[in-house]
C-alpha cells in the first residue's frame, strides 16, 4: 500500500492546480477501495474492512488541508493574473473598450442615481424611534375619500380606542408671518396637541417641552423651534432671551428640536393646540391626526378597532358628522404617497435603460468574440481547459464592468445633483439624498451581474464549437448561424424595450400638451400677483382699519404706470394654498338665521336648502384683472360698503349645481360657518368658472364675498400689466410705503401655473432623456449588426452585383433586414407597452393609456431611426466593387 507521502508526491506532480483537490479525493478513494479489498480477502466483513481502510488513512484530513492551503493562494494568484490579462486585452481594443464602458456607465449611472433618490425618499425609515409604528389617521367620507379630522371625532377616537399608545392633533401652517426682530417673513409652523411629541418619541435637545400650565386658553404664548430656525434666525442664542412674533403675538421660545426632526415636513416652529379655543363642529375638518401603535398591536387590529368606532359615531350623530369610516396609514407611506408613482416610474425607466445598455454591450461582445474565435480555439487545442478559458473571459468582463461601474458611480453622483436641481420641490425627504453605501452596493451588484452576463454570453458562444471548424483555414467567418441569431435576438430585445420606454414618454408628452391647452378660466399673460399676510384676528376697529388699507393698496397698485387694472382675492386660485370650502344654507330672507343653532336646524329640516361650495373673498377688480367674465347680474360696486347689506357673486358651476332651473340672482345665502359672521348674503351676479389648485381638476362651485364686507388677513393683490417684470419693482415700493412690515411675495400667473406643472415636467424630462438614450443605443445596436452582416456577406454582395443586381437591390436587402428585426422588436414592445402603460393611467390627463396617436408616433420614430441606422452600412454594401470582393476570396 502506498504511503500518504507518496500520494502527496503524486498529487503535487499534477499540472493543473485547480484540479488538485478533486484528484486528491480520487486518489484517496482509490487506495481506500484497494485496502478494503485486501481486508475482505483476509476474512473481514465488508463493514469492518471499509472501516479499517479508512482508519489506515487517518491523515486524510490533514492532507486535504495541505492541498487547500496550496490551492487557494494559487487560485487567487491565477485570478489576479487573469485580471491583468483581461486589462491588457481591453487595452489592445481601445475602441471597443471605450464604447462598452461609456454605454454601461450610462446605464449604471442612471439606474444608481434614480435608486439613490428612491432609496432616500421611499425606502429609508423616518428619523424617529420605531418609526414604522407611527400612523396617520383619516376620516373617510361617503365616497371613500380620505380627509382631515374634526376635533370632536378626534377626542372620541382618543378616548374610545386601545390600539394606540399616543394620539395627537396637528394643524400645519404653510404661510404664517413671523418676525425675530426685523422684517416679517412667511414661515411654516404647526399647532400640536398634548401627545404630539410622545407620538414621534422626540424631545427638545435644547430647553424643554410644553408645560401643562401652558396648554390652556389664555396661557402665555410659547413655541418650540426647529434646530435650523434656532441657528439661522435666532443665532443659536440662550433660550431665556429668545422670543419670536408669530402671527402678531409674541411667543417665548422654550425648546429646540433635534436637527433631524421634521414633521410636518418643513416646519420651523410648534405651538400648543390647547392655547386656542376648541372647535366643536364635527363637520370642521381642520386637523391632521398622527398616532403611535400600542406595544403588541399590529396595524390591522388598529384599523379594525378605529373603523368600528367611526361607524358607531356615524350611527350616533348622523348628519352632524360627515365621517362614515376611518383609515390608518403608515406615516412614511403617507408622506411619500404623492412622490411614489413618479419615483417608481423613473426607477423602472432607468432599469430598462440599464438592460438596454447591457444588451448593447453583449451584442458588441458577441461581435468581438467572433473575431477572437480562432484565438480561443487555438488555446483549447493546445490543452487549455474550458473552465480556464471561461475564467479568463469572466475576468475580462469583470475588468470591463468594474471600470464601467466606477464611471457609473461618478455619473450617478452628478446625476443625483441633476435630479435634485430638476425635482419639482414637493418631493419629501429629498434634502439628504446622495450616493451612499447602499447606492454603491447597488452599482456594484449591477456591474457584477453585467460581468456575469457578458462572460456567460461570450463563453457559451466561444467554447462550444468544433475545434476543426474553428481552426479551418477556409473558415472566413466563424460566428455561425447561432451567433447571428443571438445578435439578432439582442437587437430585437433592445428595440422592444426602447419601444416600451418611448411609449411611456410619448403618453406623458401627449398628456402634458393636453394639460397646457386647458383653459384655467382666467387670463394667464401679463398678470402680477402680490401675496400678503397680516396677523389673524383683531378687534372691529383693527379690522376696519385693515380693510381700508386693503382698499388703498388696490388703488395705489392700479394707479401705477403700466397697470391696467388691479384687484384682490383672499387666495389666488392656482397653486398650494388655504382653499376653504363648506356648506351653505339658502334662506328666504337675509335675517332668517340669527344663530348657529338656526343653521343646524334649517339644514336638518330641509336638505334642499343646503349646498356646498368653495368660499372666497374678492374685489370687483379681481374679475376684471383676470378676465373672468360676468355672465349675469353685476359685480361688486362702491355702494357695497361695510354697512350695506352683504352681497355675493357666484360661479357658473355653483349656479348650475344649486339652481339648475332657477335664476340665482336675488337669492339669500348663509355662509357664516366659514368666518363666524352670521349676516346673510344676497347673490347679485354670476361669473365664469375658474380652476382652483391646478388645471387638472375640473372647475368647482365657488362663492365670492366682498372684501369690504368680510375681512381677510391673508390675501393676494393682482395687477394686469403688459410688463410684469418692470411693474414688480414699483408695486413692491407702493406696498412698502403703506405697510413696511407685512411679508410680501411677488410672482406672475405664468409662474403660478408653471409651479403646478413642475411635477409633470420633471417626469417628462427624465423619461424623455432615458427614452432618447435608449433610442440611440438601439440605433447603435442596429447599426452594429447590419455593419457586421455587410462585412460577413461582402463576397455574396459582390457576386450579386457581378451578376447584374442593381445597387438599390442591395440597399433594399440590407435595410430590409434591419427593418424586419426592428418590426419584430416593435411588435413585442407595443404588446408589452399596452400592458405596462396602464400603470400610468393615474398620471395621464385627457388621454387613455392606449392613445393611438402616442403609439403611432412611437412606431414612426422608431422606424425612421432604424432605417437611418441601417442605411449607413447599406451604402457601403452598394459601393462594393465585384472584382475586389471576388479577388479577396
């Protein structure tokens, strides 16, 4: 029997190190089998014979470890050598390497940049302890729509549920005048109820929270501020010396929240809800509600309990509450709901672009492999193992992919900055987005997967051929039918995926054009908007003085050179704002309602009296400045002063909805629940409809009161002028002469409309860029394939031309080949697009996901691109000299 030393000597003599361990196992099994046979012949049972043979080779494991210790460094050394060889091979083909790296870097960079944004916005947890247990609660109406919560319903939820550890009301202020000693600025803030900071499990890092004595009506005003506000606006000073004027009232700053605390998003200060009087109406939906799930309670259980209680409240209070059910949504999901469809769409588009880039490089790699077929065949013929060749191809693909991945990460860093610059401004949690370790891991995985695909494609094509065929001197091109079919399949796949991307982009473009064509109901050119906010509240004398100041502002603005007309509206109808709406009651006479009990009683007695509309306060100049037509009756007049009977103008849609077969002029309406003033309105005019918030929403019924009769502290002045940019400076000066402290923001109607389209423009821009890049890559794929086919069939074309074929026949043959492949890809792409673009339905306006014009445009654009890409190599085929082609053979 051979000793272990002899076995080890034989193993070391093997020429291929990567087979050492396998050969060792074979040798050991061979000698164990031999010894087992000898033991059986000596009279042992088979079991004992096998056991004794194994014992005889007790050094097997130690021998195995010695082999492994030798093999592993050798394998690493060999792989490093393969990587160096792969780099040398790519340096010898700089054109191929450059094109492949740039193409892959484009795909990896785009996908990594979008992934970075998606990860930062949608996937990363909120910066609060156990943030997945924080939920947003909603009232659900009769149609299933979600909305804010009335205070009585919130109190019943809080006292009647056991599924929540803490629950709080939040009312966010988008624009509030705040002063820290200088000029007032519009600053976002929020009023929060007792358990708000318990829900978020957050505490001030400087100072303290609100005391219980500060949570009551009449208590000294206090505020907690954000870390950024404390640093930027308050200079990071000592809290005992800091106070801010919020909405006209001086608030002592008692605490500073951590830098990462940001809820509601963008908030700079928080004040106690309990310092304001309670709101007892169950139809006043003024509060957001956030809650933290109790320990051991899951979201489904909480939803079941909350829904049951809400339905019980509806049964108990009937028409006093408009809540039919309730909903609980994870806070992260709620915060990102508006941005999620757009970001997921962009991520899908970037992923498609990455796949198209990989297909393009795979096609290039196949073409290159055909030129290296003889080289690889020679290596296999002289004894190189197939795995050895595959490993070298893998190393080469890895070098290529890692270089592309590195360039892609650099491109992603730039791409993230571009995305941040282009984003419409309403994407939550966007500030901290960047290329972090998770994004780097994503890029690494993308590059590694691409390397594996490239190596697999090349290896399968290059090592699975007959060596005699590959080494034959007469084999001019060795790609074979299978190689050609593979390249054609890649081209078809590129065209199909490009068609899907182009279809999505075309639908979004068509939708955007439709949206631009929508008439908002008012003039959009040459109108200047001046947004002002005064402190809310004040006594009767203060309100009268402010109303007179508003009239002076309108007159001063209208008298400026270049201003044709001027007016006032409490909230301009386009863009985010405080659009208030509610229920009104039709009356038989102006003084029929004397109290809110009368409003409730009349609404219950005759539901036909009730109506629903947006409540606005305006001047007559608002309608003329914006070109809103007067359809019936009259507008506000000078005689409609504070002491005169209150009058109103309504929109055409309100007249049509409430009085479809009657004349609304002269009818009396009570709308006091919106501002607390119980004096009734007499309708004196009907004006044209306008679209509020955005041009996507249909016109809503609107009720306009007169600003001289119903005071508003937040309002917009509008001025019609041929030169808004020139007039803006004079308008600012005119306002400052009358009120030097009021926060003032100036914009144009075009800018207001543009802000509502920013989200769609963002999506369309990026989808358009991705689609254009995909179309270029698909064109390059077609061009590369047709060029290769022309080079491969040079002799055939020469013979055709020699036998009398026309050059145009060759042109049709070559271009037809590319067109057929593209047509197959377009058919596949259109089928896929018809299925996938239905996911865009919620993002489209005025068109269907199967819009024939959009799809027809995609087909036409793709076909033209394919014909152009095929025509260039086809021109070369037309110019082949038959004698030259035949002489080469």
